[in-house]
C-alpha cells in the first residue's frame, strides 16, 4: 500500500519521514512562494494603460484599482491563512491558496468588464496570501533568531529581484498576447509552485503541534499576539517600512513620466534600481549574525532619514537640474529599496521570535496588519504628488523618523536580536 502521508516514503516494510530539502532548494522554494506577490503586482504595471483603454476608456484612472484590490485581497487573506495552517498544516494552505489564485486569474482572463477583472484580482490576492503567510511560518518552524533572519535575507533577495524583471516580463507578454496573457502566465506560475511544494517539501507542522481551528482558540491566539508589546512595536516598524516602499512604488512611474519625461526608459531604470537594491539582502545575510537585527534596522533608518531630508532640501533649493537632478532621484529611490532589504526581513524575524508556538497566527496578524497599514500609509504619499519628488522624499523622511522611534522603544530580548 502507498504511504498515507505524502511526507513519508517506504523503506522496506517501514514508513520513514521524507528527508528535508537541502538548504539551497528550501531557500529557492520559499523565495518562489514569496515572489508570487511581487510578480502579481509589478508585472501588471505595464498593462494598466491597455486595460484602461479596453475596459474603462471614460475613466482611465479606475484601472489603478487592479493593483489596490489585489493588495486588499492579500491583506484579508493574510489574516486567515496562518490560523488555518496552524490547524491543518502548512502544505494544504499553500496548495489551496494556489488553486484560488488560479481561479482568480482565469476569471480575470475572461473578464468582459473592469469589475470582473477586479473580482478576479481580489480572489488572486486572497489566494496569494496562502504562500505569502506560510512561507514565514515554515521558516519559523525550522529556524529562529539570527538563523531565521539569515534565511529570510536570501528570501528577500528574490523578493527584491522580482520587481526588477517583472515589468519587463509583463511588457513582453503584452507585446505577444495582449494584456490578458499576463493572467495566463499567473496560472502557469501557480501550477509550478503547487507541483514543487506538493512533491518536494515535507510538512513542517506535524499533527501533534496543531491547534484546533475553534473560535476560542483563535481569539486566544490573537490576543496573545496583539498583547505582546514587542510584537506590536515590530508590526508598527514593518508597516512604516512597507509604507515607504509602497509609496515609492505607487509614485515612481509618474515621476519618470511627468517630472523627467522618461516614461519609455522606466522599465530599464526600475530594473537597474531593483538589481542594485537587491544586494542589501546579501549584505544583511553577512552582517546580521555579527551585528544583530536591532543594530542594522536602527542605523539603516537613520541613514534613510539623513538622505531623504538632504535630497528634499537640495531639490527645493534648486541646486541641481536636468541630468544631475535625475541622478539624485535614482540614488534616493535606490536607497529606499535598499532600506527595505535591510529592515523588513529583520523586523519580521524580531516579531516572530516569541511566537514560535503559534507561528501561523502570528505570521497572519503581523503580515495582515503591516500590509494593510502600509498600503494606507502609502496612499497620501501618492496623492501628494505635485510634479516633483519632494513630497515623496519628505514623506519617506517622516516615516523613517517614526520607524526609528519605534525601534528605540523596542528592547532587545536576546543577544540574537
């Protein structure tokens, strides 16, 4: 008879556990699970003008809802994916999320109206929440402290690389198939992820460690996460860091187009910035075990405060123009992406450190609150666009000040932090 558990293999007449993945394959799989979010957002950016022309020509700005509704679905799904994974295991949640993501992609592919595309995007976001949340829980199941931070640094490296190539991939798909082809590509991505996870990754949350999905148990877990002062502070730092990153992502194409008249070269510059900034994760992986997560986060935010404030002053004073002003903007934008690579993974590890016994619930609460709050924070940054990058720079400076203030209030609980 075949083994009843897919994570076991037959050895003679005995069932033996499936061996864990090598560290390299484990990091690659976790990175792909994380990349589903970045790919789903950034590859859509080149399609927005075409979708607006085809589905909402009288109100082209409504096409932006394709991005924001995905984030909405992602935030909502993130809240529930973790508790479910604590009750039934990690792998079923990833596979179910991938299936829901595929259903949303197919719905958007055949959509006759913008409203149908939006409905599909909400479903995509709900589905993508499964891999996104469970990635952190699986890593926490097997690593803790600086070891977890090091693994997450490599995962964040891919998270940083995907935005570098996703807009170009999206543009290429549009050129060959039209904007609907992007949703077909999403289905292919989800199928590959499902097969890899289902066939190769052992379950990391055994039945003995699972918590029943009962309202009382769930409420107790939620209270435990939210009542922990250090976890709450870490969530606040993460939300502010996401707010800076989302704010820059939301405004950057307008700045390239309207401020610098460089819309045609936007994908190339965007990719270059993302590639340079991706080295932050490698740097963090080398430094985190020596310096600790708190040290790196605090000094990275201090550098962001200084650089953002200085760039805003230079712009307001009119000290640079033309190519030099554009170069300063590119350097500043790169610094924001670089900062994300040095902060988000580390603050995640800090928040998760005391929550190993309820890793699924903790990762859901942390991810959901930080994502939704980060998106809300980013909205006024985008609306403040006045033809220059000054409001964005000043906004990032203020957010970095607030984030560093929270880090100062967040004590180290061990030498590992």
